[in-house]
C-alpha cells in the first residue's frame, strides 16, 4: 500500500478529520464570499486574517463540537422518516443551536482578541435576531432535505444549506456592535 493510498483512506477511517478538513475550507470561503456579497471585495483584497480566524474556529472548535453532537444525538434518532427528521430538527434548535450560536459569536470575538466583556456583549447583541432566523431556516432546510432530497444527495444539500447559513453568520458577525447598539436604542424610543 502506497503512502498516497494510506493518506486518501484517512477521512474514511477518521470522520472527525474529514469534518475538520471540510470546515478548514468551507468556513474561510464563507467569510470571503460574505465580504464579496456585501462589499464587492475581490479575492486579492479579502481580509485574509479574518478568513484565517474562520478557518481556525471552524476546524478546531466547530467541527469537533458538531461531530460530537451528531454522534451523541444519532443514538436517540435511529428511524429515518419525516417525523423523526422534523423532531430532531426542532430538538436541535432548542438544545444545540443556542449553544452553538453563542459559542460562535463568543469564540470568533475571542479570536479577534477582544476583551471578555466585548465578547459577552457581542453574544448579547447578535444572538437573539440570529437565533430567530435559525429557528426557521434549519428545521425547514432539514425537513426539505429529508423529505424531498434523495439519500445519496442529502449531504450535498445540507452542505449547501450550511454554506448559506455560515455566510449569513459571517454577515452578522461583521456588523459593527455600535450599529447594533444604535438600532437597539432607536427601537427603545418607539
């Protein structure tokens, strides 16, 4: 067996490694795509330090947590039908999603070397509006995936949905806290 063959078999032997590699590519790509959509930033002018933070966070923080969560919850959801898929999606929105979202905003802020208080404030300011959209997006995406998409294409579909969601997270993360504070203050005046 050649070294190349051994290396190519690693993702099958170690699914966590496969997830980490995919997050190392997908998350910084989402950061760059978000910059392009919002600012028209070309690849040559992309914020590569931000993309590197997304790569680090996705690879070493999100992928292992998500892998552990999926492995744990798979024990409770063995059936493969629409009711099980919808139930799992709803349970994940109530249990996993709030923690993952807070973890994302806090962790990315920490990687930006923000002080602890700023990390906590960012979670406070961005969590609720993001969570409310996620409660609609993910159950809908997972139900469509399970009900309409053939089994062989489900991973591709959920990867595309995850890409869209991560671009959205990058957008919310990029919003300046002072802009959010002004909107909150304006809303309180009404």
